[in-house]
C-alpha cells in the first residue's frame, strides 16, 4: 500500500520518473485504474455541494467515462496523427500513465465543502491537465513537450464537449 500511496503522491507532484516507472510496469494497471476510480469518486462526492444527489452518481460516472474517452483519444491522436519518429507505445502504457495523471483529481473531494467546489474543480482540472501532458510525453516518448500539449488539448476539448453534453442530459433528466 505504501508503494501505491507513494506513486499517487509522486504523480500529483508531477514527478517525471513516476510516469516512466508506471509506463514500464505492466502490473501497475490495477493501480492506475484505482487512481482513476478514486479521482472519479472524489469528483462525485465533490459535486454533492450542489445539493442534488444525482450529481454524486453523474460526477463519478461522468469522470470515469470522460477519462476513458480521453485516454483512447490521446492514444489515437498521439500515435496515429501526431507521432514523433521515436514514438512507440501501446495502449496499456498510455492507460497506466494517464491513469496516474488523475492523482490530483482526488482533491476534488474538497468540493463538498460549501464554497470550495468553484475553486477546487478548476485548480485540480488544470493540475490534472499538466500531469496528463507529462504522462503523454513520457508514454509516447516525445522529445517535444509542445506536441504532448497539443495532443492533450485536442483530446481535452473533445472530452469537455462530451462532459457538457452529459451535464445537459443530466439537467434534462433531473429537471
């Protein structure tokens, strides 16, 4: 457990070496998924400050689905559309590194404290984006951070559109 906790902390600290470590460690998939689940549950709990219990479920499920979509988009965009000559990655490597880039999202649980959701969610969102850029750069063996930024931003925009549609659907279901 200490190793798992240590990996979460190092990923949240944006330690480049942890992303290399989990990229190479095929047994880390379970840990990466656990980070995503913890981050997603934290988002669901943090969303409870709205006073609508449906957001616990929608926040959790929405986070899981959007992470999965973003991971697949990133793999496709990074390996098929914008690879560098040395880019060599499989989907598992990206899933593990991107999973750990969700570590800062665990702090979204603080959104349950009245008045904090509007601060915590944007800060952790940016923090996770920076972690994702590092994860993608390492997993895809990019020399260019700018290329990793581009890959992440394209996937992020598509993922945000998806989340927006999900929230609109939730509004029409609950309202």
